[in-house]
């Protein structure tokens, strides 16, 4: 009887209080230690979350710390970067008010969704009873009063719910967490909290709040699929492994590297996978694809069997599916069935570590041709020598990106993490950054989200907790788009180093524009509609950063940059260094990219670009 009575014990809480209490009692294990599953909250309060949710969060500051953001998008991006730094083992929450505050987080949700990263987004919503409608910041849909702006998150969430009754969180919250921790379905979860539902008290079962330790599942591969993969791989004359972000999230870096070394197979990396291996690892042969290396792309073109581990094979990896031979076969090793089955791949669905381990055991004494890996490493050595040549100081009046990246790379400590995202820098760091320690590289180029970089620096600084310093490399265009988390890091005491490469606008997209036959237009500042075309207004990025409390310097030369990096490393707070960088010099790449080019135009340059694009499309593999 006593047991039955205990199971019926309840505690009366508002829905907001119950939600927060539940989140505080969720745990996970990292390296054998039990830690909170939710490490903290990024929050901007407004009507919709300030009266009820903030009341509940304020009471648990010692267990679930809340950090004030400056922009809803950037604080949610910081949460995305935190999850990446923790390799999906720990999650941050981001909360906003209704309306524009919520919609600001949609871009961050898209970034998390594209990159398969967990973040819990909680936004205020309108009243379920509709008595005060329309409320401030409400967008009314004349034919469907149940719609609010929060429905926009459905396109960019792995789990979506609107809590219209306080009891609903009993079933909804465990499902949201399970989705975020499922390696095959990982991504953002979104919960909408109507204002009147948050305030309602309900008698919640006490068992709902019992501490729970979550484990990330490691699904094993199907034995029949594994046997077919073994059979196919044994036919390979020139196999190749593509290591994606899933290798890092699975913790399979060492297993993949050992497997490749044992079998004599070269390993190339995607944007998300770069950093799983160090630059000079014996099987590492460079980044693949449009912003990849000549070595990796040459190997891709020759490969007859490609083992794609933990990658979604986006166009920047595949060269819009021109990087591989028409008859090449793929083995798709992925926790997500959707990714494993792409392009007629032989799908091996499961955790990367489990799949690679079992594949290795099933291969017996099979090895690739003895000359494959040495030849691959020779190609990589030639690529590395080209980098050396391009990165050396020269007599050019303005430093190139290659030179700037190299100088920052030299100054970085082994545990410092390089962070970049959109614009020209992704190509330059993917090619030119030599990773010193595993998992010290974050290139968000799955969504190519401008504004991710500085916000991500804040998330990494929280996650690293003194294990190295985040180094953010960002262009002037992206800096202008979102920079307020420089202030956030000064306010919260999380240090990062930011390198602003000032090339006078959106230089790399201007390069693409002109390469496809369109004159420079509205990208570089000098090509924009401005008051004084001969002297565009120049932003003093160092002064701007200083105004937000950061330490800062503007430097002119590579030597000054080296000295500034040493100074920045010794500082006790976020430091920003700006340097003018050449807008026209880029490290070469040799993979194709399919983009739309006008079918008809009066410009000869566009007509020529159209013919070149048709030639690219003729090389594409026919896939599904």
C-alpha cells in the first residue's frame, strides 16, 4: 500500500516551474563523470517568457545558470557551438519572448538542423484562450487563428511542440530529449510556451522529477548489410575513406584512423570532419571537395569504392557530384538512414564507432594495394608544399588570406580551437589550417551561416572551460552582420581571440559573381551604391571592439600580427585583432560547383559561363 501511495505523490507547480525542475534533473555521463545534460540557458527575456519562465529560472541559478544574450539569433548560435564543442554530449537551452525574439532564433535552428546538432529552443507564445488577442508582437493569420510565428520552427526542428495544457510536458519533454540525443535523428528541439499555459498550476507526479541519466545510443549495423559492405570493399583497387562530422560525434576518430592504417586506405575529411585527425597523421590526405585539397580531390576522382563515414555528402564535399567516377561505389556508414542511403550507396546504418569496429573485424586480413597509401601521402606532401609556398611572406602590399591563416595557425596552441563559417575564410582555413590536436577545429559550412563565428566563440569558450582558447577568424562582412557577443564574452568572462580579416566587403561572393560573368555588383563596398565611391567609409574594427570592452589592435603586417597574437594570448579577456587582407588572392581549388547561371543573357561573359556550367553538369553522377 505504501508503494502505491508513493507512486501517487504529487507536487503542485506552475507549468514553467515544472519544466525547469525537470530539466535540472536530467544528467548524462562524459568520460565517466555524471554531469548535467543541460549546462545552462542563454536568455533574452520579454513578454512571453519574463514573468513565468524567468521566475522559475531565477530560482535555480546555482544549478542551471542563465546567461544574458544580446541577440536571440547569436545566443542560440552560441548554444549550437557549445553542442559541437561537447560533441553532442551536453546541451544548452536558448529562450526568447514571442514574435521577433522567437523568429530571430529560426536561423540558429536551421544551423543546428543542417549540422545535426542538439539545442533546446524555448519561445514564448500567444494566449491559448485568445481573450487578449491580438497581443503585442502577434502575427495574425486571418484564416487560421491557431498559427503563430512559432510554427516557422517546424521546418527547422527535429522535434516541435506547443504546450497548451500543463500536463503535456510530462510526455513532451522526454521525447524532445530523446530526439536531441538520437545520433540518427539529432537536431534542435523546439517548445512553444503560451503565456497563459506557463502560469497554470498543476499537480505533477513526483516521479516525473526523479533524476535521470541519459546515454547516447550506439546502434550496431545490420549483419547482412555489413557482410555486403565487406564483400564490396574487398573488390576495391583504390578505396577511399571520407570522414565526416559523425566520426567526431561518435568518438570514432582513433578507430577510423587505426582501421585506415591497418588496411592501407587514405582518409580525407569533410568540412565537419576536419579536425578528427591531425594534419600530419599517417593516413590523413587532406580536405575533400570544393574547398578541399588537390590531394583529396585527386584521390576521389580515382577511387572505385568510397567508404563515407558520418557525412551527409553535401555539394561542397562531392563537388556537386562531379568529384567521383561515374562507376564508383559508395558504402554509406551513418547513424541516419537518410544519409546512409544517398547516391545508391550500400547503406550500413549505425554508430560510426560500432560500424567501423565491426567492419574491421569482418575483413580478416584484407588490405588495399600496398602502393595506394604511399601514393596518397605523396600527393598530400605535394599539397602541403604548395601551402608552404602560398603561406610564406611576400612583397605584396597587402597580406593574403593564406598568409594570415598561417600566421594565426603558428601562434595557436595545440588546444586552441579555430572557428570560422561563412565567406572566403572557410575555404582558406579548410585548406590551410594545420590541425595540431584532434577536435580543435570548427568550420560551420553545413549551413554557411554568416554571424555564427563570434557567437560560436562564446559557446566554445564556455565548453572548453580553460582547455585552450577559441580563435575566431571572421571577415569584415560577417563581423558587421553579428558582433555583439564580443560584449557578451567580456560581460560573462569567457575569453576568445577574434581575427577580423578586412577585405572591403563580401569578397568571395563577389569572386563567384564575376566568375559567372556578372560585373562586380553590391558585394565589395566599392561596387555598392555609396556616397563616395572613391573613398568608402572604413570601419575601425579595433575601436568598435574596444567600445564593447574588448582589448583590441589593428595591425598592418604579418610581423605585427604575430606580435599581436602573442599579446592576445596573454590577455585576460576577449581580444580583437583586425588586419586588411587581399580581396583577390585565394588558395586554389580544383573541384567543380553547380550553381545557377542565366540560360539567356546579352552578356558574352554570362554566355561563356553558361557553357562552362553545362560542362560541369555533364560530369555529374546520376544519383538519387
